[in-house]
C-alpha cells in the first residue's frame, strides 16, 4: 500500500501506556453486543472479557494527543494515514448524498481501555463504540492477524480500520439504531442473522473506501486487494469456529462466513458506491 506520503489524521488519541482498567462496565444494549461480538469474532470466550465491575467514567486525552514514542512508531503513523484516507473518502461520499460526514476518533491503547461502551481488554480486538463514536485498537492485534489468523500485509491492516469505520458510517446513517431496534424485537437467532448483515455491510463499506481511495489517490500496490480478501476470509465465523472448537454452528454466526465476507468486500470494491452495500435488502447475504 502506498501510504507514506499520505495525510496524517488529527483524530487519533494515543492512550498506550495509560491505565486501562479491569472488568467491563456496560449498561447493556448495543455497547455490550459490540464487545461480545468482537470477542466471538476473534474466537475468544466472551466471559473472558465480560467480567463486570467498574464504572465506565473516562478521562481521555484530546484528539491528536500522543505518547512520546508515537511520532517514531511506524505502525501508529500508518493507522493515522489510513484513518485520514477514510476521512477524505467518506467526506466526499457523504457530500454526494447531501449529508455531512463527522470524523470518528481512533484510540490507540494497550492492554485495556475505557470507552463509552465500558472497559474492554485487548483480547476483544479492534472495535467501534457507537456511544462515543470512537474506534479502538491495540496495535498488538496486527501481530495476531498476521501470526495467529494468517492474514499478513499492510492492506490487511488497513481493511481492519476501514471495517470499523464502516460501522461508524452505519451509525451516522441511522442503520445501527434500526438494527438494534430490530434485534430487540426478535429471537436470538433472528438477532444473529441481522448482525451478520450489519457486519457484511461494514465489509462492503470497507471495499467502497478502497475503491474510491484507489481511484482518487492510487494507494494500491500489487497484491493489496488479495491481502484485504485474506483478512476478510480469516475472520469468517465458519473459519473461526472451526479453529476454536472443530465444528461450526451456523445459527450462531454473527459476522458471516469467510466466503460471504470476501464477496461483500469485493462487491464494495468493484461497485464503489455505498448504495450497492444494502445487505439488508438482499434475499440472503451473498455467499
């Protein structure tokens, strides 16, 4: 990925090395769901992170605040550039929809972090909290993505950020609220099926970003798209469940199969338009 000359985002909070907190203090609803689903995404038992406990008050540095080492950290620099590129892309796409895009904040943390959704440990992986409109990532996740999940490459890493930004887009467009409302009225199985569609749409939105960024700024190098597709495949529910327990339980899927995730990223990349990502209108998620 050609990123070194890219703009750096001002919307990064570096909380690495700051006290994170133990336990998870979430009042329920979508915040809890987000944390649990991310744990399931990585094949982690949600009980490991849902430990109960502390109030989720927060005193966070302002956007752009940095630990002393951040300026010399290539990976932190990289995610800042990727975030900036998603900002540029989605501002333009929202302008075309006669809407105004509101930039999210990306929080770097290590070990654990407080958010409006509660206190989360690094084991839950990257996540988006709709309560404070922030993305959270412990950069150590990228080592797991490469070594444990078998998805190396800088564009695989960029895909992770773009997927979480996709959830921010859903939040701004009111999709997240509608999903939460629908889930509250249905069974667990129905809620899981709706969540799959939401996650696949975030994958499609990630593809939309990549398509528009490439068209406007020529960010892609040979093999980059394959890296993103490899990451999408690596975190499919079927692959994660088979890895964790040796078999799959389709009715428990919350993010979609590897094939579905690949298909929807590809659709977004090939079409380049958010309206092409209506996973909810599809008869069934693409396989």
